[in-house]
């Protein structure tokens, strides 16, 4: 517990780790639509949603210096590792946000992101929590409000139910499935997605679990019509929720 508290204190010293309060998010986050000013360039911005320790944010930032990468997670203890690595290696094109995925539309502006990576997300197996799944129709609506029309969504998971749920959601909504691998390493597609492995992925591979991967683009018709934020932070439900969960 002592080390955890030290990590939380150190998180506050990282200039590349942002921890907006609920009020800052709801009232208009200062960097929404202006992330290029933080990175000091107009390079494409890629989000890792539910980034955990930030292995993909860090790894992709190192591989693609002409793109900017932002990892988002609600757990400060997880983010510390990514934040510390970025500091130690002085990676200029990587940053982190401690916040909820439900607040995406308040953190990023329309067409601000060029791609989204979802790496081993919480599967939320209960049907009552299906809308919390990062590839649910509710989240795809959020993605529509922050992703470029040609933007790509990547999913990497060990959970077959979540993987199949995503495939069904893609088909039902008319999204464009670009690639799918039911057994990523056995099929050996020579994808860059094999080059970076998360902490938990390495454990699961040792346990013999099958890793699945797919990528898709949103149905072009999703982008038609008026821009409207889908998540209302003025409802009582959100007032009761803490912004940061340790």
C-alpha cells in the first residue's frame, strides 16, 4: 500500500499524465480539440482505451515517432508504470489520461483521433453491463464523435465471448471488418499487433490461452447527421460516480 501511495504521488509529477476532475471534464476540458498543442505538432493522434500499464501506448510511440499516442485508464496504479516509462525513456509522443472511457466525447473533439486500440478490455460478461463493453453500440457511438471517418478500431482480447460479441456488433451495425484472427499467433499473420505484448498477455500465453485480434472501421453512415454528444454528464448517475478509482 505504501508503494501504491508513492506511485499516486509520483503520477502528479508527470507532465505527460493528465488527471482531470469530473468538473473539468463536464464543463469543457481545456485540451479537447487541442491535443496537438500539447504535442506541439499536427501528427495523427491514436488512443489506447483501457491502456492498463500502457504497453501499447509506449511501444507504438517508439515505433511511430511521427504519430502521437494517448493511453486512457481509470486506474492510477496501472498508469504509473506507463507514465514512469515515458519519463525514463523521454518519449515525446506519448501521454496518458486518467479518466473513464464513458467521458471520451468530453476529452476529444470531432475527428481528433485517427485510430483506437482496445487491448484486453474488461469483458463485462453480465448482460446488464453490456453497454459498458468497449465495442458495444454505445461505445461505437462515442467513437463516431471523436474518430476520423477513415479511422480504424483495433481489438486484441483473450475472451472468446467478448470477441464474438464484437463480431456480432460489427455485422449488426454494418461496420467494415478489415481483418480477424481467431488465433493470432497460430495463424501467424505477421501483424504488428504481435510485436507488442501486454503484461497480462504474456501471462495468458504461458497459460495456453488463445489470443484473438480484429480491426474494423465504423459504418460510413454513422458519420452523417448532426454531431451530438451521447453521454450526458449532468444526469444524477454521473454525479454519484467518482472520476478516479484507485
